[in-house]
């Protein structure tokens, strides 16, 4: 069947969409390539690539990944065969951008269906998403929601609270510490004055979760760093880090270098191991295509050694992700900071005790031993003191 790919109210392309296999098989016409996802626009400039296959790859990556924890159980409760099947249940709409698809002759309008301005049912989806039980089925009406296009390995669901779109995230690691790590990252960013997405801790279905408000509006989209980095050819003598910053500055993104530095300083402090290139980027206006700002710092759960057994915890040395380098020493990351003296580390005074209190408060939900708790508190204190030494040494 012929379907339009649309960015809010601007037609991007006319495509052949296979509703049986939920895949894009042909491109009939491109209307506005500039309004296409940046990944698709990048592919359109590469004559070696099949554009239909690249659009299909982008499209399928909008869905719930097949490797999400307990996804088989989730699909059974949703009464669907595959995660791809969910994409056409609600026009492939998301709360991270304004892209959607519709049949060529359909009169439906974005204003009537988008989830920024139109409510959606979520209670059943939230329950089955966070539950490991095989009991219960979801009402099919609840499949008309942005929960069909949630990326990542964590169990998660969008809900509505006080007319705001809120993302609920569970945990993946056996330590169940991710929600606390999100709170900790938010607190550090707040104290140091870093632009960030704020996370709170809550209990849903007797599970520890984090909650954050959607940080884009109905006129915006998130462009991830991976697509930005590949939008322009990089000179051999320029690092990915500097290349990325140069692209942002060329597009007049304010405080691009500072905000990127802040993000890696946070990663140093909490030893975040998951700063892949879909976990940061920029926010673009979908009407004017103007690049507005860097994304606030978000998705920090895979940190504070949460993937380690208690006897494996080591806060002295570690490695994280730094663009395509997935094994970058944290100390080396700090060398990219031009003026680390601008960080007032004394603003973190009191965070150690507050962190300890939060760990104790939710100890029954994480089943954390006292030994692990003390190691985490000691580790955060060590990371802060190490950063403090770096700042002091840089003054000499």
C-alpha cells in the first residue's frame, strides 16, 4: 500500500508500505528531503545506499527493540507477533519527534492524532510493561499510544500526569539501581548548573522506577549525535569530538562545547558506561528546521557500577563510551575539557549524605546489602575528590 511519510504537516516522501511484514519496500517520490529524519537525509546523499532500505532501517529502529528485557512476555500480553507490528498501530507516532505515516488517501491530520496534544490510554500498557508475570492482556485500544515507539533495553512506558507526558523507566541490571542513578545524575547536574532532564524516583506496581518529563514540544524533534556526526565528512586530522562540536557551532547551537563538556564531566563522576551516540544530540524545530539547543543530559541509569557484583565494584579506574570509542578511559575524557576550573566542585557538598539516605530509603526495593551501599557511597565520594584534585592541579 502507498503511504506518506510526514514530518508534522510536511510531506517527506511517498512510500510502498507492506502492512503484512510492516516494512517499507519502495520510494515512489521524495517531496522534502530537508524535512526527512537526518539519518534518511544522510543516506540520500550516498549513492551506494538503497534509500528504501535505509528508510526501512530508520523506521524499524523507531520501535521497541527485540532485545528489550522480557520482550517476548510483553508481546504476548499485547497480543502481537513482533515489535514491528506495533509501529502501524498508531501511525508510528512518537514523543521524541513529529514523524508519522498514513495511507495515501487517508484524510487524517496530525493535529487529531499526535500524542503531544491528544491524550492516550496507558494504565494497562504500564502494568504489562513493568510486570514480569505472564498474566493479563492489554486492551487493544491502548495500542494507540506512543508506547509503541520507545527505544532502549529498559522496561518503560509513557503516561500522562497533570497534562504532562511522563516517561516511566524500570531497570535492567540485577542490582536494580538505575532509577537511583538517574536521580543522582539529576541532583549532580542541578548542583553544578548543567542543563539536564530531571528524574524523580517512584514506586509503580511495587517496582522502583524513574520518572522524567518529555523535554521536547510538539514543534520539536531530537536529532541524535550519531546522525549529526555523519552529516558532514570529517577531516582525518580532526577528532570526532571536535568534528561534532564544529557541526553544532556551524548550526549556531548555543553553548555546544560547554554542554558537551558538562555531559562528560557527569559521566566521569558517576562512571556512566552507556553514553552511546543516541543518548545525546540536539533539538531541532520541525517547522523552520533550525537547530535550537543541545539535548539536556538524559539517560544516565547505567552508572555507579550497577552492572557489577559487589565484590567487583571499582571506582578507582574505569572506561566508558566517547563517540565511537566504546572503551575510553574516564581520565582521558577529562583531557578534552578546555577549562575544568570553571566547575565549582564545592557545590556538591552534602550530596554524599543525601545519596546515602536515598540508597537506604529504597533498600527494600533494590535488596542492596549494607556492604554494597557503603561501597557506592565511598565510590561517589572518591570520584568527587578525584575531580577536585584534577581541578586543583589544573590551577598550578
